[in-house]
C-alpha cells in the first residue's frame, strides 16, 4: 500500500517512509491511497483472536512493507499484559440502554494515547531501519496533556531516538504535569511553554518544515519525526480497537451480526474519531460517528455548518484539557478522503486556514460530512452534571473527556431518536483529573499532589490506577518554562 501527501498526490511513499518522516515535506499529512476491506473470512478469523493478534492483522492491512512476524512481535510487546494491568487490553463496560464504554486507558499512562504510543516506537524504529536511515530520530511533541506523557513513556531510552515534549504551562491537569516532569530516561526533555496547545502545535509544525533547522540537525546526525497524530504510525494502531470492539460486542452477544453501531468520541485533534471513520471504511458496520467537543467547539460548528471551519474565536481552558484545541490537524485527512483525494482542494483550504484561520468546504463536501458524522458540545457545568448523574445512576465513574462524550451522545439520541447501540470512547482514567471529577461528585479536593488520588478513591469507592499512585514517590526533573516565541532555541537542549 502506498501513501500520499494530502497536499500533493504525486508524492508517493511507503508506510515506513511515511512513519519515518512523520509529516510530508509540503506540510501535508500522509494518507493511504485506498482502504483495505475486511472479507467475511478475515472478520471470522478476527473473532477468534485476542487484542494483540487483532491489532497485528489490522496493521498488516495498512503497513504492507512490514512482515506479519514483525507486527506480531510489536503488538505483543506494546500491549503486553503487564503494561495493561494484566486484564483485557481494551475492556468494554456495558451500561444501560446499549451504551458500551470502550475503556482505552488501561495502559501505562492511563489515557488512550498509550494505544498508539506504545506501538509507535516499534513502528518508527523499524521504519528507520527499512528506509536505511542512519541518523538519530528526534521526536518533537506538542501536547495538551496526555500525548506528552504517553510519548515519553513509549520512547524513554529507545535507542536511536530522542524526545522533546512541549506542554502549555497552564493547560494541563496537576496529575498530567506530574507525570511528565517526573519522566525517567536519558533521551527525554520536557519544556513548559507560555501559550496554549495550538501555539505549541503550530510552533512544532513550523520547526518540522523549516529547512534551516533541518540542516542544523542533520549536521548533528539528527532528523525530526513526530509522535503527534499527524504521524500515520500514531493513527494506524487506533483503527484496531474499533474493529476489535465490534468483534467483542458481537462475541458477547450484545449486538447481532451486521448490526449497525454508532460511535461517540471526545475529540480534539480528530485522530481518534478519524480512526473510527477508517474502521468504517474497512467494512465494520459503524453508523453515525458522533464528534463530541467541549467549549472549544470549533468542530461542532464545522459539522453544524456543513463544512465551514473557523478558528477565529477565543480559546477556553476547560476541565477536559486534552480537547482544548482549535486547530484539529487530522480534519485535513478527512477532507482528503471525503473529496476523493482532491489534493488541490486540501492545499487551498489549508492555505486559507493558515492565512485567515478559516476555510469553507460546504459546497464540495457538506452532504458527505452529514452522512457519516454528527456533532455536539457541552460546557464544564454540563460535564460535571454528567459525571455525577452517570455515577449515581449507573455506578460508573467517567473522566471529564469521557463525560463530554456521554453528554453529547445522549443529546444526539434525544434529538434524533437514533437509539442504535453506541460505543463511547472512554479516553482517560478519572484519576488523571481528580479535581473536576471529585468536585462534580460534590466533594471538592484542595490539594494538587498525589493525595488527590486517595481523596477521589474515598469519594468514589473506585481504585486509582497503579502508575498514578506510584508518582508520589518520584522526584520532578524538569522545570523549564519558555515563551512560545522561544521554542526554537530549546532545540539546543537535545543537540
Ligand atoms: C487526546 C485526547 C482526546 C482527543 O483525542 P484526539 O485524537 O486528539 O481527537 C480526548 N480525550 C483524552 C483523554 C485525550 O487524551
């Protein structure tokens, strides 16, 4: 299978090249030129597999320059039982009314980012080998909180890699910050920036495409790559859990063969929900893909207006910080797919976005957007009420991101009458966001340290995940804070 840039279809590369580069030289994102369809026989085979085997098989459909043995070995290491709490890699908890919580956060950093970032180091290291790359790979990550830690954990002490993480100084939860600044490893660096996530992401994207910086790195035997979901190697592993979830629901008799299941995803950079879209294109009977946002509801407006994207609005810091994003990178891939791979259209719209902060594809794509997607948003107060109500009525504790999805999913059902079974992507452990969760339950917590965990345990009767509990014994290593304008100078830290 070949990959092309969303902004230039003439640029064709292998999966290994796409993963090694991270982003196309023209600023576009690499996309597969076709979606592999799962046959009945393959689907039947998947039913009998565990998560690791399923993930290897799905990845094999996209990463055709990797052998089955390689992928099997990678998924066995990435999703090893001891890393995922010794339980199912991705357990599903079924609530009332055919609502199925897909718990994607049982990995080492307690957020769904582990599903991709435990895999990416294996894929990237192999990609460097396959492409004959000798240089050390320098991974720059802009994070709204969860990606940073998951990438650090995935890449810590991985040979031939260095990793540099930028997070918005006031934009992450105390637990997220503690996770990042205590990260061990010789090849890691963590920097707080005065600015928001979009500032960090835009700065990182600029560094990637800056020729001067590339030359400077090259002189030191280094090259850039990305662990953000602009990298195909980040996105591909996420497709597997939607396929696997459908198999699990079918296997447990919770849905009938071929029955349509909706999916609701708390969305920021549009990576997770795009993975669901791709699973659907592979033939998994998924219905509406419901895109849930917080007060930064640029995506809700995009879908409501049939394709008018406008980031000219104020940025809100919310209780669901991993969704505090106004530039959703992966939407670029959706435009490419829905337009029938119209690279000229994508290039035009992305130029407009860079220049005016706005683009309009309603004429070209409006109807197609509506066919696959629905969208909604809620504010922090509604999120808190949802956390409380779901806990009281169903004894299920949601983190704020997952609660946003619950709220939007319920609103969608009420508005449309579409009561099809729904998979809700549960993207983080509630213990990563103790304060807003405890406050929602009516028991505010004052402290910022790991004592928060015990407090939320007492209030909820749920147990904090071991990796978070272990943070109490760790010493912070990183305290650097820089202005967003100075990000480039921080590269000296890794040269
Ligand atoms: C990253 C993240 C999201 C948003 O996912 P995208 O793939 O960026 O849309 C939602 N919830 C949590 C907890 C996250 O960490």
